[in-house]
């Protein structure tokens, strides 16, 4: 992963962390729910951007993704990729099935 991409991810994570701290403080000080929900949307957007950047790195970076030169490493990466996708898919199904109203 390039240093620029690492820096970008770190900044995005710090931003999401700042939003989470703000949400905790908002809850403690009885801020209206609408404002808290707005902050949660900001966290969700930050997490989406982090996930997107990591997926792009995983898929296209020559050091840690499917474009690695070593065939065995590429196949291991491909298997791990499918495991991540399957776990995410199962988690999404469980969340939708539970109808817990968060997403």
C-alpha cells in the first residue's frame, strides 16, 4: 500500500473516530435525535469511503491484491477475497432479516 493511500485511510479513520466521539458527547448532553442521526450519516459515509479504498487496494495493488506477481499468493488472495465477501453477505442478510431499523 502506498504511503499516500495509508495517509488517506488514516485521515478517514480519524475523521470517523471524531464523529463517533461527537455522537457520544451528543448523547450525553441530550442533543435531539435528528442531529445525532445526521452525525451517524457522516460516520456511515466515512466508513463507506474507508471500505471502498481498502477494496480497491486489495483488488488492484500489486503488493497485496489480485495483481501480485506470485501466482500462489494471487490464489490465496482470491480465496481470502471470497471469504470476506461471503462473510459480508451473510452479515447483510442477518441484518436485513432482523429488521432492526439501522440500515
